[in-house]
């Protein structure tokens, strides 16, 4: 079946939020529920990203109107309802995002901006290849949930520790491979099966994944124009801005 990636703007404005709950999916992967007004929140693309602004609780309305001075980082909406949005955040030990998540407690304030646009997958791919580290797991899970019943869904995810492996589900014929590092992820992509039909691939991890992943996808028969390959962070660089 033919599919395409269609860019759509989204109307999401900035929202003031507060931490509602923090659940440790693993000691270094936290599910953080944010309470706020999400009645008109939209996220149509599985790899949408929003910006979480780490705003101190004592900031007044005038300071809030200008968000730029506050540090912020990008995260993928996991799930949402009219009054709650959930994020899954990697605690890797350094940086305002990791530190904020590690110390998040109910009542802590923040701001959410976006997502400002989506890349929506229009149509149903014949097969899927979804790969990345735990920063990409929210997007991988959202993509996997979109697969048509019974189509092959090959997933490769880095969990440096076996305890970091997470449940992934899909209506498709799901095969999940857990690997321990980026080299093993790239090797697994290089060994990806060459499947018939129109396949979609999504790969996101540390920035050095981009070049070898693109080469592996081409070798496996994927069309790069209709695949997504991104660096979600860069080793040694704070607030890496991936090209969107
Ligand atoms: C489109 C998009 C969606 C994303 N979605 C998510 C998401 O849903 N959940 C999530 O956890 N992350 C997600 N990320 C990644 C997240 O934005 C980055 O990891 C970000 O750098 C974290 O900010 P920080 O303040 O913790 O670290 P920074 O201040 O940015 O970096 C400080 C140091 O930590 C290192 N570092 C940064 N991230 C990691 C990491 N994950 N593991 C190890 N070292 C790291 C950097 O190399 C740097 O040396 C997403 C990124 C993009 C581009």
C-alpha cells in the first residue's frame, strides 16, 4: 500500500503546567504526567515534539510572557487528555532536562510549547522498521501502534541495561530486538530484512546514528524521502538542535 509523509502545522500555544505524578518506568526512565489545560492540544504525528520550559515556580506572569530566558528541551508527547499530558524522560545525569526530571515532584511548575507542526503518515505502509534509543521510544511506540494488523513491524531499541527494556505493542506482526549500544543498533539495521512492498522507517538516537542508518536503510530497500532518520541528541553537546 502506498503512503506519504505530509507536513501539517499545529495550533498549539504555550501552556502553563504542573507535575501531577512521576512514575519510574525504570530508575533512569521516568513517566511524568503534567496537569494543565490540554483541551485543544493536538499531536497528529507519532514523532511530534514539544518544548518543555523549565520555569522556576516563583516566576510571575510578566516574566512568563517571554519564555526565551528559560532553558528548555524537546520531548515527544506520549499520551494526553483534556487536563493531562504524559512524557517519558531519560535521566542520563547531566543537563537541565535530565536534572528537572530527576527532581520532579507533584506541584512543580513548567511550560509546554508546541508541537508546532506534525509530519503525518498518510496511508498504510506494507512494513515498518523502527529503531532508536530510549529518547525515541515514545515515537517508536506511537508509530508501532499505527501499523495495520499483521504487517511486519521490526523494532530495534537500545537499552544499555536489560532492566531498561520496555513493553512495546502493535497490531502488526511485531519483532522487537533489544541491543546494548549504538554500534549494535547500527549492526542490526545493517542486517534488516529486505522486505517486499512499500516500507516506512524511523530511526532516532545519538546524532552519529544518522549517516550509517541512512546507508543501512538504502541497502534494505527503503526510500529515504519517505523515511525519518534523526539525531535526537549529540554526545558532548548540550541542547543539540536536530534539523526538523
Ligand atoms: C524530536 C525530538 C524528540 C525527543 N523526544 C524525547 C523524549 O520523548 N524523551 C527523552 O528523554 N528525550 C527526548 N529527546 C531528546 C532530548 O531532547 C535530549 O536528550 C536533550 O538533550 C535532553 O536535555 P538535557 O537537558 O537532559 O541534556 P543537555 O543539556 O541537552 O545535554 C547535556 C549533556 O548530556 C548529554 N545527553 C543529552 N541527552 C542524552 C541522553 N539521552 N543520553 C545520554 N546523554 C545525553 C549531551 O550529550 C550533553 O553532553 C528528543 C529529542 C528530539 C530532537
